């Protein structure tokens, strides 16, 4: 099977699926409380793609060459029956007969209760967002006074259920950049992969400023001054994280440098919103409606041709073109398409 390529020669290999726009956290860099307050109008249940509709769309993507599916939100574990969705997706095969790689990104708040069922349903791995180990700082960043210990318990539960765990930490200068070494020390030798992410200008509500970005180079330098690091090979050509190994064998860390070292040239990711809009860039302003044709009776062939048309016309490379002007343009919110 020939890979489906966009206009810049990039294949369609990864689909990020937002299954809800709701979240039980109000992280200041993603869903600030002053915007996503009590009066905020989230999607109605009837507007969300059903679990069966989600599975149908994922099956079409798999037939086009997608091999990795990541469930996101909002917070995906607040969606009812998420375990059943994982079961439906685990039954989908790629054209080579292999199962999809099924990942899930979560804030970890209810992972302790869900990990075993998710693993049994067929989840491949889990990524937990954790921006600080300091309880006071963590409560301030999630802005709902949620304790960090319960997230750590979720990580332990996922590992106990046999799920490989990655930890994502978004680093914002003046907020949690003082926690870089503490995070590195905690997860060294744990077999969990810690990844630091540069603070990005996703959406239009997080008050992003370039001076708030702690660069990947600075993060690596800070860690390496304490525990020497050496570069490791990329996991795959379209990987977002640059990998570094501890010279003493203590495992590895990754850095995602979307701001200072853009990786648009290898981007093979599409994003599906909870209401069925397809986005071909994290920083897009508009998506393509898949829900309407789904519910108006479009055949699989018709939907597949729509997907082919969208991807083969794709030219997105926002991070490579980022300027002060483009950073201020309206963009879809992170909480809507899951990062």
C-alpha cells in the first residue's frame, strides 16, 4: 500500500482523537479559569461523536495508513464508557493486519481507578501530564486544588496494570521551571520516560509570550549539569521529542521543542475534535466537518475520499513560520483538540 502523502510529502500516520472538550482541571496554560468558568458553554452530548462514530472514523484512518491513535480531551477519562471505546479501537487492524497502537493522554486524576480496565480493554500505553512534584505549585497550576499525590498514585496504578508510562511536563518560566531537576530526579531509574515540553502558543486564551518559553536547550543544559546526558536516536522519523540518555544508565528524558526547534517537516499527525472536526495542524483556526456526512449517511468510500482530499491538500507548517504576527492569530484551543 502506497502511503497517503500531503503536499510536503508527509504521510498520515498518527491520529489524535479528542473524545471530550471537558476537563476537571483548569490549568493556567490550557483552560484558564477566567475563560473556562462556570458559565462556559461546553459541547452538548448530542454534539459529540458517539463511541461507534469515533470507532468508524478511526477505522477509515487505519485503512489509509494510520498506525497510532492517541485519545485526548479535554480530559479523556471524564468521558463515560471510555474503556468500551478502547475495546472498539483495539479490534481495528491496519492494512498489514497489525493492531493499532493505542495511547491515551491524561491528567492522571482518575487514572488509579481506571488503569486496570483500560489495560484490559487493549490500551497500549499512557501519557500523564505532570508539571510539578511540589504540591503547592501543582495545585496552583491545575487551579482546582488537586493534590499531586493522587496523580502519582495513578502513575503507579498504570505501571502495575502493565501500561508503559510517559510523563509530560510543560515548562513555563517563572511558574515551574524551578521544578525541572526535581522532576528529572524523581523519574530517573523509574523506567518511566519524562518529557519536557516548551510552553506553546496554542489557542488564544493562555496569554502566551515568547519570554515565558524555557528552551529545550536550556532544559537539557540544566539537567546535564547535574546528571550528564548524551543524545539518543529518535524513536521514529515523525517523533516530536528529542531523546537524551543519562550517561550513568539512569534512563532517558525527552524534550519537545515546538517553539525553538520546529519539527513540522516530519509531522504526520491529524487531529479529530470531539464533535467531529478534522484539523491538520495543532495551530489551525478551522477544521473540516466529518460529523455531518457521518450522520447524513455517507458511505465509507465517500468518507475515505473526503479524508484523502483533506490530507493530500495539506501544507501546514505553523511552527516553522511562527512570528509575533502569526502567534496572535486566532487558533483552536488546546482543550478542544487535545494538543
